[in-house]
C-alpha cells in the first residue's frame, strides 16, 4: 500500500464527474487500499477518488473515533437512494481544502447503495456523522465541494485564498 497525493482546490479535477467502475478486481482493491491508507495518513474520515486525481466512482470512509476500532468502508459506485426530510448541521472540512471548516446542512439520514470491495451489491442506512460523510464524498464524485453549500461570497473568498496560495507555490 502507498500514500497517494491529495489534490487541492483550485485543481479542475475536483469539479469533474467521476466515471462508474466497470468491475471490481484486484487492481481496484489495491487502489481502494491505497485510498484508505491515504485517508488515515491525512488524517481524514472520508476520501473520494477525484481527491487523488482519479475520476472513478470510488469512496473510502471510516468515521470511527481514535479510541475505537477502525471500521473501514469501501463504496464502489455509491448512489444515495433515499434521504430524510429531517436535516442536520455539521462543521465540515475537506482534505482537498485544508484547514477550512464551515457548517453545512444536509439530510440527517440517507440510504446508500454500492458495491463493496468484493463487488457485491450492498445497501447501508446512514445516520449522523456517517450520513454527512457519505453525502460529502458522493458529492465529490459529482464535482461538488462542501463550500458549494455556502454563500457565494464565502465560497469565492475560500477559492481565491487557495488560488493565491497555489500561485505562490504554497500548495
């Protein structure tokens, strides 16, 4: 396994739609393992393939706390099939937008359909932090960032800050 480079805004790959995975094989499982290692190393609780420059519909998630046993989730071609009307707000951050956090309101619970690392179809009911994380990562697969839920003024400010940092070679 190896740690991959995490793409940061304003990189255009983060705004593109990821392609569906055709089949789950050993090559994809190696990539999933690299993504999980990268996510743990960052450290983060979720990572989508576009965040490492790969436009495939693949996500890794683990919302276990540091004092808990790891609970890695591998989601291939994840699709949110139901969302609750009830809403919840979390202070979100993103490995592709380092050191920036903002409150985002999303459905409090979702059901996600996906293929696991063995290619078997699964369905998972998610609540709380897991629901927020899954929605955040599925958004990445569609070229959507959590800052897109903020006001245009705040979003533009964040984007300009990172564009300037990249221009100055700080990213």
